[in-house]
C-alpha cells in the first residue's frame, strides 16, 4: 500500500467509470498522457493488468473489476468525508473552549454568550473562569482572555471591549461614619475588603495620577476569594473595596455605594482574546473572532448614539 496514494486510485476509478481516458482526464484535471502514465505505473507496481485499452475503447480485466468493486465504494466514502470536513468552513460547529479571568467573563464575555450561540447553534461553548496564567495550548483551550501586559508575543490578540477602570467604593453608611480618603495612603486608616488569588498572592492596590504611581496595602478587615461575598460585604458597610467599576456601577448610580479617589483611577485597555498564530484557526474560533468584531462595532455605534442623545 505504501507504493500507492489516493491519486492512483482516483485515476483508476475515473477511467473505469467513464471507460474513456479523455473524459477521465478532464474530470481529474490532468492531461491524458499523465493519467495514462499513472495507470501504467500502477499496473507495473501491482504486477497485473487492470484494463485493456485500444485507441477507441477501454475495458476492465478481471483484476480491474475486482479492484473497482472494492475501491469504488471506499473512494465515494472518502469523497463524502472530505466534503463533510470542508463543510465545516461554512457551518461552524463543535466545541469552543475559552479560558478567561472572572472579571472578563462577568463583564465582557457574559453578554456575548447568548447572541453568539443563537447565531451559531452548532457550536458548543465552554468558558472556564480562572485567575492563574496557563498555557492555553497545553491545557487544551482554543483561546484565552488576558489583559495586555500578560499577553505572549507569539499570540494573535483581538480587543474584546472598550477601556475599563477600577473603582474604590464603600457603602454610603460606612462613608458617613468613617469619612472619605483624600489620597491613596489614607486608606491605611480604613477597614478594607481585600482579595486573595488562587496563587496565594494578595496584590497591592495601585493608583496613578499625573504620571505618579502609588501602591498601598491597606488593612484587610475581610479577605474574600469569592466575588459575591465581597460585593455583599461592601454593600453591608464592611469597608472600602477596590474592584472593576463594572461590578459596582449600578450601586454607585443608585447611591447605595460611594466612589472615592476617582482621579487616582484612570482607565486602562480592556481585555484581549488571544489564540495561537496559525493559518487556519478552528471554524468555531474563527466564527467567534468575527462575532467579536461585529459586536464591538455595534457597541461603538450604541455608545456614539448615546453620547449624541445626551448632547
């Protein structure tokens, strides 16, 4: 079998089916001479004649009839399988696995899920929320989500959304009882809600203003690894909490929460979808990348229309 490839068998089936070298050559998109040579070489390697041919006709030998009976259906199955695989380009399907940090899942990816799955019903989406930095290829993910400073250089990166910012918030009751910090170091005198990551690290709170960067490590009245607990605690007046503004936007708008040190919390670029640089990404991933681009266009138009209406 190592002496043959699919082109040999395809050439044989084409000639056997049409019983005409010229028609078979046209179907196979090769010259008559190369097709004839391929079949002669095939017979030579097999050591048996497959067809009798004259200038006017082609007829299979007994060996040729036997080969066609066994190979013909198999070649049809191969063709059908290849057509099915090619069809995946037109109808994205299968599982799409994405690894992302929880804030990106909650604030950026979550609103996209239902519209994406409605548009591509044959795709099964799996999103794993994880704070640790992993090798997405080694862990079997099609793509990951990270912020710019953590992206590997050999990855393709696609912006998922507009800039984000942190907010330092406390309940209105806590602020009434304990006051507001005027600058970052004032937080050292307040009860605060801190987050410990899966790695065990509890990061400093970082602030920036006019090019000046300040880091503080305020006292932790509560350490929470679960977002829901921290959100409940800040509303219940436990202390100040540093988090993505998206988590507390409605609390600030309603007046339940007070945002402080806003001038020390500049916006930063939103998260990026990243995936390995390769010529043909899986169809489900290609569909998601195209969906993200369209989603971002709609979001920008919506934001522009909203700004115009306010003006």
